[in-house]
């Protein structure tokens, strides 16, 4: 199987004894997991230890979000959604696993880098409408507040007004939170989160406290931000009304006699070749394979990982 994922351009290289070399060659040429993606979570684990009891809030989460995508993760209460958002927002660190956002390794950031990350790379919207806005400021003042480094004073106000208009709350510019509906507050919160042109917008149950009509307006506002500004959006929700990522992944079942000898358990790695798809055992990370990182290719090969479920007849 490993041979099928070798260099398809050079079939002559498959002479006896050349197979191992071919495998090693393919290993070196393979792009890193999630290369070029906006969000890469690789076996993310977060364990909380409180009063002697351990809660495993994230149990080896893999997640890839491409640049410019709008993704909604739908999960039940207690499934670790807020835990994930706090990690991606740079407010919490994982117990194990790796996480990269916009090419930055969140575990390796210095305190200073973390501050600049939180200020400029990500924007967030929390479930509690009251956590997003300062109640004694108007909508416009709230949006301007994070723009300390964004051009002239007049430029800031103009951009803040543009954001409020884009999100359909221009009419709220001079109102304080108390004079706005829940949906208007959340849309103003989105404008505030976009103030510093973040690359990634994170929203933790942004419609959790809203009725369905208002929830649709808030989802619409997130879609507008994604479409008009190109910002990548990741929202977590238990709300089945949320927009879905189109094209649900399909389920494939591989014959047991093919996957077992290769130790393919839990997860495999897929690689798109010119005329076929290679399926690889998902080897554990090793120092050796990280050292052997390939030179930057013009376009990295499309790779993905797929969970392996036990055959249904077992
Ligand atoms: N600070 C914490 N200390 C201990 N357990 C926590 C803490 N935060 C969350 N948990 C637990 O982790 C699990 C996931 O929580 P959370 O990420 O808030 O889920 P969700 O947002 O999907 O409802 C839950 O069992 C929750 O009780
Ligand atoms: Mg939550």
C-alpha cells in the first residue's frame, strides 16, 4: 500500500531494493499536516483537574480550517466547545497536542507574542452578550476601542461605521447596549471583534441567548463578514440552525485484511496524487520526521486525516 503513494512521476524507480528508498522519499516530500491551513489542531488534549477529579474536555481533537472558510462545529453541551475556543483565543493552553493558528504555534509563543496574537490575529465573540461590549460606551465607541494602532482618529471612526453598516447595525451607532436588542448587541460584538482586521474570527455560541429569527440574523452577519472581508470564521454552537460546512465528509470502509497488517487504527493519512489517493498509516510524530521537513513546495500536496472506525460487522 505504501508503494502506491510513492512518486507517481517516476515509476521506473520501483526496482527491488528501491522500494524502501521510495518510501523514504515519499515521506520526506509529504507536506506537514495542515500546512497552509488557518487553524490546525493535532491531537489536542485538555484535561482539567479540579478537586482531585480529572475531566478530559478535549480527547485528541483533530481539526483543520482552511483560510477563508466559514466553519460551524456543532456539539452538545459539555463536549469541549468553549475549551477549544479558549485555546484558540490564546487564553488557555492544551495539556497535550499541537495547535497552530495563521502559521503561529500557540504553545511556542512568548508572553509578548501572545498579547499581539490576541490583539491582532484573532477576534472573538462570546455567548454572553454582556461579555462582548462595554455597557457605558455606544456601539460606535465599542468598535473604535480596540483600534489603538489603526490609523488616524477620523479613519478609525469611519472604519467602525463601515463595520456597523456591513453587519446591519449602523442605526445603533450612537446607542448603548441597554438600547439594543440581543441580536443587535451580538452584531455589534462582531463588528468590535473585526476592528483590528483579525485573520480568524472565533464565536462561542453567539446565538445561545437568542430566538431563531434573531439567531438567523447573527449567522447572516457572520456570513457577511466572511464573504465581504474574507476573514476565516470558526463558530461553535449546539444550535442545529447554524450554517453547515458544505460537503459532509463521506464514509469509506476499507477491508480489514488491508488495514490491519499496516496497523491502521483510529486515524489514517490521505494524500491526493495525480491519479489516485494514497492511504498511509498515521505514524506518530517523531523528532526525526520533524527534522526532515521538506523545502517549501510551490503547492503543498493535499493531505487530510480520516478517523478509522471499526468495521460495522464486528
Ligand atoms: N475550568 C474548568 N475546570 C474543570 N472542568 C472544566 C472547566 N471548564 C470546563 N470544564 C469541563 O470540561 C468539559 C467541557 O466543557 P466546555 O468546554 O465548557 O464544553 P461546552 O462549551 O461544549 O459546553 C465539561 O465537562 C466541563 O464541566
Ligand atoms: Mg460552552
